[in-house]
């Protein structure tokens, strides 16, 4: 089905992204995967050509581009090249951290941090998940206690994307144990603050090059000026911005699933078996037909969700629907594409093998599929009473 979501400006930007990936990412990607760390030089290069920091306003050194379709283009091109470890870190910065600073930051905070984020000099992370707390944000145990002009921060965080590289970390902490959901706040912890240390660089099933870490905060004195947003509204700030994060996962999922289909379609019509191409067997054609249909149907929903985000109309339920469906579809599509590759699909030299291990996290982070269904189900129940 012909898509109408992109215009000529988006397609021109697509060429910029393709050239950037071909020059600055693809030649080094295997090295980064082996080292389990993306070179910071790639972030700097991305900043120079406007691949990161798109939404940073012009007065703070960015392009000031709020149209999410440009981020959509970046996600599609990263998926097409199979450079998803790079994309995961970039997505955290552009789809989560930068909107937090733009929406919640003071003028002084924006002046201090946004230019470096737009230029790729500052790499950022957000620390919500703890060793005993995943999707249940109210279970956060990290604390921050006011002490004069500082907050004293103590706690542990884990599974933190960009955790090794991070120059800035937005940390969710409990600031008033007796205030329920209004007892949490957000703080920006900077790289060299005493008591802030990084633990293991976690060895994951997939996304090997994307750095994921454990973080520790022991009596970290965070200046009061580094409080992000309103004291006591940290949980609300997180919840208000989860729809964008979840849509970004859906966008990456449909883009990766489409890339897996395209690689597989090419492969099966080149690969010979029993005197004919694998693509000429009826079963192969049926599988490809099923995948293409599911992709096109899902793509239509995700495209509309992106337009709703641009218009400021995307709801938490719509984002949850997009996230769980597209990420589960990605898993199904990639698995079936591995099968059509046969033994070669299990070899890491083929992009489909890396896509197989990289895709597994999609239904977990950003809220599991089960949590997404609970969000949707609660809304159904609320509207039925």
C-alpha cells in the first residue's frame, strides 16, 4: 500500500541519514558490536549533520524540528542497515531525554545542557528501573533528601541505556515517602558528581554495541538547581512522557520488521533448493504474503499514531496499542524470516541473525506487553462503567 506520511523534505532528509550511516556507522559497526560499545565519535558525527538533537530549539543549538516524522526516517534507515545498537542509544537521547529537558527544564538548565545534547557532546540516560523494580514505578526505592541547597541521593539503578557513556542521567527518586504518588521527583546527575559510580557494563542477549549499565548513587549531593520539573511530580512527569517513548519503540519495531522482510524476500529468490529458488515454493510465498499483509496493516496504524503525536493528540492507550502490537509483530516476523533463511539465518554474518537477538527486548522495555494490555484493559473497563 502506498504510504503518504512523508513529503519531499522527509525524503531529502532520508538521503542525509543514509549518507551518514554509510560513512560514519556501517564501516565501524562490527567493531563496536565486538567491543560492546559505540564509539563516542559517532555521536559527535551525528550531531554535526543533524541526526541527533532534532527537537532541540534553535536558540539552544539544535534544528528546532518538532515533526516526529524526521525521527521516523532515522529509525527506518537504521533498521534497514541493521545498525540497531546505535539506534537504541540515539533513540533514548532523542525520544526520551531531550523532550524531558525541553518540556521540564528551566531556562538555565536548557542553556547548560541542550547545546551539548544537540551536538552529540553530551550523551544522556534516564534511570528509572531498579534491581527490584521494573514496570512498577511506585516501587522505586532510590531516595533524595533535601539538605540546604542540595539533595542527597542514594540508590541503585539497573538496565540503564547509555549508562556507560552518560554525561547526564535523569534519576527518578522518592522525595517524600508519605506522599504516595506525589512523593517522587526527578534529578539530573552529572558525570563527575562524587558518589555517582557505574557498575557492570551488562552483557545482553542482543544490542551488543549499545551500552547498558548498572548505576550506583551513594550520598550524591545534587544541587537543588538540578531538580527537573516540579518537586513531587516526578511520577506524573514520567507517566506523561511514556506515550512518546512507547511510540518510538513501535516505530523501531515496524521499521525493523519491514527490514527483515526485505532482506528475506531478496534472499529466498536468490537461494536455490531442489532445482528452484526457495521463493518459488508455495509455502515460502504464503509466508511472505502473510508477513507483508501484517506489515502493511500495522504500518498504517503506526503512521497514524505518529501523526497524532505531531498533533498532540496521541493518548496513552493508543501508544500502548502501537507498542505491544508492533513489537510482538517484530518478534513474529523476524522469527519466520530466520526460518526462511535456513541455517544461514543462524549465522551472525547475516543481518537477520542479529535482528533475531536484537528484537527480543522490544516486548519488554518501555513497559512489557502485559503492562500495555493492562493499560488498554483498564481504559476499556473504565469506559464500560
